């Protein structure tokens, strides 16, 4: 293969920053190659993508050195718009790429700017919407779409340009597991047809399908090679903000050599090595909290537009001390459901009660103190000049005296691990820190229920663990937790209770162990159990995590 793009000794420091973002990076992508780019938050992955697409240093100013070559020619003399037809980029903040009045216009916009003829434009639109699953949404307004649908649209708008190199910065954050698999299928088809792909991704389970994985740390490339080789050491992965692929992590715990990348490969080796399930239960079941009912929905129906139901007869009860995870495919109604809990939305029919009182009688303002809501994108909640003022804002709105505010702010920041950062500008913090700050803003108001929409989105492994450990600690301290997530690993590892939604209906409600032992239910919601759960099922085990599965297997004496 010949090199399509290469970076030679590339360094960059953002204007106003003392930290170097890229430090003498040498990187290349060959024609027809699929390269995964991984690393902790702040490792330089997104900056590398911005450099390759040309927006650094042209639009994001700073100190740049080195060369980036496209087919041997420097890109520094070419305009960003000129590069767009050859190097297509789906950015981490995909919503910022959407601005048209409907999906069709969004897809046509880039091609119009490249002066592509109308016949070709229509043909590409027809092909791409089929590929990404947007055919039935072609006339919808982008802002009316779910997060996952918007992410597909951002990808589709770039695919319509038919770029030689497609760069995707965390393109699966809002997609359900089936959507993620479909996206990887799309990327692999592009590569098979001769295009090149650079995929920035925290989830190593998706990187194992790449031809090569590059791991970055502190602005440098610290490892590069085949996925099974680069990601086989759990300690290396943890140090660099990654979870090792589950089958590789399992083999490490069992002391086995080999780098199985699939459940089937792992099962074959384990059988050959004489591993069998131990007798006795797989793991302890977490007891139900048994607290008093807090939130109840009774035959809840809701539609955003007439004759298009989003919620269809939801009846659900959440009790004091619950840790509930809502799972379901994109558009299944998860976010719409929880927005009824604090009266953000009014039911089309049915009722929503908080401690037996209809929430519309309490009202959104008063419900805000009882049920705290942390949005999927923490930046939608943050606007103050420093951390202290950010947390204090809600307290002042609720009439807390200025004398009591410093103590409440300090307590909230202490609980999320941000003590001492009161004077920091929120927008120089990492995504994980901003997520914690959003939680602190809600916690300061002392709600009885904490709802988080995709709390681990865009976080590296260490940040995810920190966030979920924080929620576990808050739950043990008496807070009722409700999370919406597409991460089956998060649900399996942390939730006391899992509620499955499909097309606006609840089709499953039970313990995590009980739900994940039902592949029939999961398949109806476009979910796929984690690899360790699927492997455990092959042995008749109901393991939820890799350590639990490793403890449940033993080697038969030969």
C-alpha cells in the first residue's frame, strides 16, 4: 500500500496554552488502511485530527511546526474547504456540524459547495441514507432527531462528499450497540473499496476491527501495531485511559497466552486448555432497595407530533435508593421518559407522580430541587466564569442565602472530587471534569433523585470508572440514581436494576443479571450483551464482568 497521508515531526500548542498538544508526531495512513487512534482524554487525538483536516492551525491558532503531506504534497497551502472533498471529518461535537432546516438539505450542503452536479448529488444522497439508516427521516428537521440520529446525519453529510480519507472523532458516542456495529460495517466497506479511515475511539472493543491501532499519550504516539498486540496488556491500556478488550483482559487474569479478539476464539482456547465452570453461584445478587416509591408513571403516552407515538403506555415505579439503568435503541423513548419525571414534558395521557402528587401540580421549578437532571452534554449546563459561580448559580435561584452558599458549594465539589478548583474556568477543564462539575451543580441543590443522560459519553476509561464510582458512592449515601446509557458494560457492571425500552414500551424490568441472561430481550432492543456475558452464557454462567467470569472458571486437572 502507498501512503495517502503522512505527518512529519508535527508539533502544536494552542494559543494561550502552556501545554503542548502534539509533540513531534510522526503518523501516516496508507491508501485503503483502517487506523484506530486511541488514548486518554487530552492525549492529543482530536488535535491530530484537526491538524490533518487543516483546521489547525488555520482556524484554531497556535504554534505549529512540521509537515503534513497528502499524496506527497504539503496541505499547508490548501484551504480547509478545498481539503473537505478529499479529507472528510466527523468531529467529536457532531451537533456543531448540523445547521440546515431538514436532513436532505444537510446532506446536500457540502456537495453544493463543491459544485457537484444535481444528478450526482441526488444519487449520493439516496445511497448514503440507505447505508446509515436515515431513509425514513429524510424530511425531518435535524434538531428534532435523537442524539444517535444526529450522529448518523453528521457522518452521512461527510460520506456524501465521497472523501478519500474519512476521519471520525468519537463517532459512536450516541449510537446504540447495533448502530455502532453498523457504523463499523460502513467504515470497513469504505476501506474495502479503497478509501482510508482514521477512527478516534475510546472503546477498544471497536478498535479490534482496525488494521492498525495507534495509542497516544501526552501529545505523542506511544504505541502502534496490530490491535491484538497493542491492546493485550491491561496495565498498558489502563495507564493510557483505555479498557483492554474483554477477551484479552480475561486471558490476562487467567494467566493464558494468546490474543483472542472474539468470544468464539476465546471459547475454543479455553476448551482446549481444559477450563470449566466452577460449581456454585456466579456472583452475589444486589438486593432491591425496598424504599418508599418516589416516581411513578401510570399508562404514560406522549407524542411530539400527532400520530407519531414516542411513549406508549409506560407504567414504571422508581423507589428510594434505586440505581436504575434505562437501556434501549436510539429513539426508543428513554430521554423523553425521564423528561416527564420533573415536568419538562406534559403527558399526552396518563400520569406522572412524585411521592403520590402529579408532577405538573408541583411544576418544573420546584421539581428541579427534587429531581436533578444532568444533560448528556455537560456544556449545555455550564456558562459561568469559574467553578464556584457555576455551582452557586442554582443555589441562588432557589433562594439559598449567600452566607450558606460557600459551604454548600464546597460540599458538592468535595463529593465529586473537584475540591480546590473553585476558581478554574469550566471550559479549560477536561470533559470528565466538566461532567463532574455538572453533577456538582445538581448535587448542591440536594435533590432526592439524580438523573444522568449518558454520563460516560466521551470519557476515557479512568474517567468512566471515576464517574460510575461517584454515582455508586452517592447511591450508597441514599441518593436515588437513574441513568440513561448505551453502554452495556456500564449497565452490567453498576446498575442494580435495568429497564429495557423498545419503541416507547417497557419490555424488560429486572436485575442486571436477570436482564442480561435474556438474549431474546436484548436483541429486541438492538442491544448486544458484553463479550464476557456472552462467553459466560456459553458455560451456563451469568457473569456480568470480566473479573467475575475469571473467578467462575477453573482449569480441570488433565
